[in-house]
C-alpha cells in the first residue's frame, strides 16, 4: 500500500521543520550537523514521494546523490569539529570567534 502524496509531503515538511529547529536552537556543533542531516533526509522523503506519485525514477536517483552528499558532508564536518575541538577545547559554537579577525 502506497501512502497518499499529501501525507508524504506533510511528513517531509514536519521532518524538515524538526531539523531546522535542531540546527537553529542548539549551540553544540555536532547537534547542528545532525539537524542539517535531518533536513537532507526530509528532502529525500519529498523526492521519493514525488517519484512515486508521477511514476518516474528521477527522484530516487536524486536521493542516492543526496545520500552521497550527506556522507561527504558528515565526514568533512566531523573532521572540522574535531580540529576545532583540539584547538579550542570546546564544541560550543559560541567559542569560535577567532575567525572574525
């Protein structure tokens, strides 16, 4: 049984909203990265729903690219967070004001 398109889009909007709230409200860099990943997953849900609605495989192909992009983003993001933690001793985003000058 395939879920109705409206419900899939509503789920995608809800998941995207949760990711945006997580990214904006947290000060921890790891939680900000998790929020961005949740937003990418919401975009994937919307693409899969559209792909199923119109019967084309383009949305599913884009989701594979989104998953590859998310894996690359996580690896680079965690490497930057580890480097920043070694440099400042904190993963709090308020501690990184050294890039201003």
